[in-house]
C-alpha cells in the first residue's frame, strides 16, 4: 500500500468523516494525523464545519453569524491545507 501523504490524507478526509474508509486506510490516516499537525487541524476544522452544517434547519437561510463562523473555519482549514502542501515530501 502507498505511504500516506498529506495530499492523500486530504483526499481521504471526506470518506474518513463519513466512516467509509477501510480499516487499513483509517489506521494509516490516523497514524498520519498523529505525526502531521496541519492535517490534524484540517480534520478538526472539517469536523467542526460538518457539525455546524448539520445544526442548520433544512432550507432555512444561513444566519449571518453562523456564516461568519463557517467562513472562519473554512479559512483555518485552507491555511492548514496550504501549510501541509508546503511541507517537503517525507
Ligand atoms: Zn499531513
């Protein structure tokens, strides 16, 4: 199996939070998070975003305050992703 890279970790993130990864992929991803803080931050930001999104009532407009918080979270996630990309390959 290919070694887990930041790029791969970000790609698998959606499946990870949706609980759709195989056990092997999940373990690889979790061990990557343990040694790669930017990816861990990205994961946490992603989970917060999902949590906030799920709290919204369906078809209701997003309250301005919530939108600001979401944007902050997304911004933090993007920063973490950029930091991860700038890391030299292992
Ligand atoms: Zn990483």
